[in-house]
C-alpha cells in the first residue's frame, strides 16, 4: 500500500520560502523596493506604499496585522512553520546535506574539516547580507561593500549578525529548536485541541513493530510515540519513516497530521476562536488598505523662520518669517504651491518661493518665506498655510502671526 511521501513537499516549501526572502529586496515597484526600511529618510517602503515615520499609525496597523496573522497560523497549524518554513530549519537541513556529500567525497581529510567551518561562514554571510538588503538596496549594498564604504552601522550589523549565525549553524543547530527558540513556548499559549499536530495514532499502537525509524530520523531527537512534545517541529520525517517501513508490509503508517481527535473535543479547526481572529485580520487589512488609499499625497509643516524676529513696516504692516517643509508621498515628482488664508480684513501677502515648488518623489523640501500683513493686527492671529497641487488643496498647517 504505497502512500505519498512528504519529504519533497517539505523541501519544496522550504526552498520557495527561502528564495522569497532572498529575492524580495530585488523586486522594485515604482522605482523603489517592494519591502524596505530606509533609515536615512525614515520611510518604510511596503508593497508600493511609502510610509514615513510621521504616519506611525500605518506602521502600527501593519504590526498588529502581522501579530494576528502569526497568532492565527499558530492556532491552526502549530509548529508547521518550524519544520516547513523557518530559515533555521532550512539552513540546518542544507548544511547537513552538504556535510554528507563532503564526507562521502573527502572522508575525514583536513579539507573536509575546513569545509565544515567554511560552509556555515558562507551561509552566515548570505543571511547577514540578506538582512541588510531590507535596509539598503542590494545593488547599493554590493557597491558600498566592494568599495569599502558600507558604513559603521551596516558594517557592525554585517559582522555581528554573520558571527551569530555562524556560531548557530556551526555549534547549535537543532538545539536552538529544542531549547532556545521561544516560538515553541509561545505555541503552548496559542494552541488548543483543534491545532494541527503530528502524532502517533494511539488507536493503531498495536501495529507498531518497534523499529525505531521514527526516533532515528527526528531532527530534535524526540520519541513521538510518547505523545505531544513541545520540541516537535511538525516536519513529518517520522511520518515518512513510518510509512516507508510499514508500506513494505503492505500497511499504512501510524503517524498522522491531525487537527485533534474528536474524542478529546478537537477536530474543528474552524471554530469560534479561529473565526474571531480571522475577522480581526480581515478588519485590520481593510483598515490598512483604506488608510493607505485615502492618505494625502502631500503634507506641509511650518515653523518660525529666521531668528524669530518680527519686522514692523513704515506703512503700518508687519512681516513674519517662516520655514515650511513640504513632503511628496507619491512615486512621481510633483509641483506644489502654497497659499495663506485668515486675518480679519487685512491684506496678506506671501513673499518668497511659493509657486511651482518642485519636490522629488518620496522626498521632503524646505521652503523659507515671509508673510506680510497690512495693516498689522492688534494681537497675534492664527493663519492657515495651505498646500496646493494643480489648484487642489492637499493639506494645511496652522501658524501664528506675531505683531511684536
């Protein structure tokens, strides 16, 4: 009785998810990275949207969204992430496969011993570089690295992260999954009787021939026949091993993935608890999409300029100095104008570069200007500074006109 083996499926998922992490920084939308945090401009490029630090509420929505997705996946699928998607498992599997090939070809030679430390170093360098690509575009990173201009922060990140990953891949590996990784402990708080787990079917225990194939292939060294253990990463190796042995006896395997046994109150992955989390994910996704699509493409901020002095004019007018900061949130250059409104019957004039102000895509520009009011009011007044594009108001800011 032949049954489908899971190894090739797991390896395909591992490689696809790893390649996705590697190549996302190379994907560009509208001239910018698909996903990147630019520290110099304090901007998060997120799937075509440029979110600046001033729009923290959007970053908060993204964080909440990912948190609930994490909770939802853990509630339904347990530690399937660990065995099928986690880079730690993928890199460890890759290194173990490389070591088997090296041992087969080179035996116990000194070259083989050196390769055992060199292979993790190369992978660690790639992992650290990939992390930096989410802050510095890959092409710029390579140019700066080869030119010795990587910078202090990026350089420290490269060597510290690379060093930690090398230590992990050389000396820790599976022990990280067993005793260090917090995900397994977090799972205990999120899982319930309906969570997907890999288990030894107790109703078929009489068919176990005690070959111990399941324990020999387990990457974390547990015995699944003893019941659920937090160290299990749901990789399915024991399932494949059991099937491989019992299929030769024309019997089905004893291991199985299950959303819980109905006799224990499980077997219902779609339940009020999971539906509630799914509704929260949908609500947060809708809120983020709405906020992104309806946010202004330009903003303006204003502060007092010069040395803060107020100039009185012979004709009874007054001049105040200001500095405005215009932000273009769109992915194309824009031409802006600024206007001022307010006052109680006075003549208000803007003096300075207030027309056809060009601001590059996803950039800020500083504009210094003056406001002349005739006659001067008797007391300070609030004025509105408006940002216009092709006659349409995009944003406004409040400023105070001083009289002395």
